């Protein structure tokens, strides 16, 4: 069975590459055995910061009105791909 892939679409004109790379690093570190890859894709549309899991959008900065917190994003992805996974300190309130 193929592992899921994550894609982060970000606005390069807004200077969000470093934020996208940081989120990618957090996800790759947390889900080392559960995800196939995390890719970064620059958007041609300004203000975009969207996260896709297997081509299905799971977070949009424009819709939510803010950037995702790493902890919340990890919980969201975990709940979809590995509900039994303990996220350690990211599971604490």
C-alpha cells in the first residue's frame, strides 16, 4: 500500500518559502514511517498557503484566516493517516 503524500502550496512573492520548508521538516520528522513525501510547490496566485494530503486540501490559510500551527497540522494529518499514533508533546493541550 502506497504511503500518503503531502503537498504544501505557498506564495513565493509573500516570502513564505521558509515557513513551508519548516512545516515540511516538521511533518517529515513526525511522520517518518507514515508518509511517502512532502513536496513544496510555489503558487502563481498571491497569498496562498494550502496543505494537501493525497491531493485533497486539508488546510487553507485563506479559508482559515491564519497559518496552521505545526501542532494542529500534525494532529489533523495523524487523525487521517494514523489515528493510533501518539504525537507526544503535540498531543498535550
